[in-house]
């Protein structure tokens, strides 16, 4: 059992050991989260090269900010998995682990002799999660996939952007991150199952599948009402008013989900006469008659500035928000209060989005910085029982 000092973590997943064969974003984001929850994560990287994102700009102290952001809470061990000795070492690591996460194309791990069937023989309790573009079966299983491909193929880009405009990618990489989060959920479910049965599991997560799941409302409307969803800008497809509006200076977002909120908003805007207008009695009616409603609201919103309207909406208990830039969002008092920016390590000046999970009865451990390439190789190999001479030989033979 590995027990290096850097692996000792507290938190709800303390004692869970993860071997991380991921790269780019879809896999590393998932293992970052598992590490943030207290798991011990050993990231396996290519000797001399490492994760592809180590060379993606911009850089801080010659380290990729992209890499640093999603590889916190991990150790780095370099290992050549195309060499038989590398595979032997890898299997010794797997024998000590609870979870393996990889995000290669379907079939890649089998070709290396490191697929689930191979490693189940080494560790029957292993939870083996594979994240890929299209899953382990089907006509596209061997295709490469990146975030924009998953967003485009799923239909996500067809419902994003302004009406009549070009298809737009969602600004954050939800094609990658969605699959990361579903993989993490699957891993936690498999660990719970194993607690009762003692058996490991294989988890197959596809980026395309996950995008479809994230489009729940659009998919359900098409399948059950025959409606083809389309891009609506900031509008909600079923509720109105639920969108951004310009004001005399800066835009705001308004969400009126109930008739009670509609009543309060109309009174706050001096539009009481709309409450008896036969075109707008319900949310569905307001949505159906949106083309007539929006100009009426827009005209009034343009009479005052954003902050005045935000105050008025807060007084009326109507959901409303400024449309923040990223700097605005990070400086928002609520975000500051919730400590959603974390410096890792403390005092380094390197800041990232924090883990958005608070568990007062099971506090999460302080995050550790992303590792340097191969930083923990010697320590991990020594804990596996290899001597300094053997480790030196591995380096000479390009095994690590």
C-alpha cells in the first residue's frame, strides 16, 4: 500500500486511491474533483512529455495555467506503458488502488493489455472508469472527440446563440466537464456498490451521451411535443419574461417563473395594466405572446439604470441579476463570502475556482498544487518496493 506523505489527505474520500490515466480536460477535471474530496490521486504521465496541457499557454512561472487548474490534488509519476516493465509497474500500482480513470479512445487500453478485463484479474475490486467521445461501442467508438465536437453533434450548438445567428459553442467546455462530472457520479455509485458486494465495476461514459443528458428540456420537448428547439439568445424556451434586458446603462437578467412574481414585477415597473391583459395571464401565455410582451418591458427598462432596476426587483422579490464579466463575478460579495476563489498553494499567488461543495460535518482538505512532471516517481516506486538501483535502471531504460 502506498503511503507517501503527499498522499495523506482528509475528507469524505480519504482512503480512496485513484490511478489517473487522463489528459486534457474530460478526465483530469473528474480526478481533480475526486482529489479535492480527499482521494489520493496518482497521475500517470508520459516520460519527458506528460499531459498535453502542460504546454498550453498562458503560463505562470513556466507552468501551464490550464494544467495547474485541473490537476490539483494529484501526484505525478512518469511511466512508459508501451514497455513491458512499465506495464508491470503499472499493474503493481493498480493492485493498490480503488479506482482507475482514463479518457483515451475506445480500445486504446485493451490494445495496451490494460483494459478492464486485464486489470480486473490484477484487482477484482477495481472501479474502472472510461471517458471517451462516443463510448465503448457503436459506429463512432474509434473517432476522436473534443468539446466542440460533442457540443456540435449533440445539438447543443443549435440552441445556443442569438436567433438566426451562427451556431455557438457554450463558453465553458461543458462537453468535457459534463462527462467528467457524470464519471465522478458513476465512480461514487460504483464505490457504494462495492461496499456491499466487494466487486469492482466498469463505467463507460461518453461525451456525446452526456451532452444529450444535459439538454434534458430540449430533448424532452422534441420527443414528447414534436417541437424542434432553436437558439433563443438569453430567453427561456418555456417561460417569459426570462431573459436579459437592456437598461439605460447596463443590461440585467430577469426571471419571472410564477404568476406571483409576474404580479410583483409589473407593480415594480408601473405596468399594473398588464396584469389584466388577456395576452399575458399565465407563464405559458406570456411565452406564446413573447413578441408582443418583450417590447413593452424593454421600453420601461430603458428608462432607468441597471442598479436602480436591480434594487427595485430585489424589493419586489423578483429574481434578477447583473450580467457580470468574469472579473465582476469573482469580485461579487456573494462569491467572495463563499470563498469560491482559492490560492493553491497558499501564498503562491496562483488562484483558481474552488471546489463548489461545502460539507460542514466532513470538511474538505486544503487543496494541493498540481505536481511537476514526474515529481513523485521515485517516492511511489520506492513505496512499491523498488530499490534506488532499480529506479535508476528504469530511468536509464526510459521506463520512467
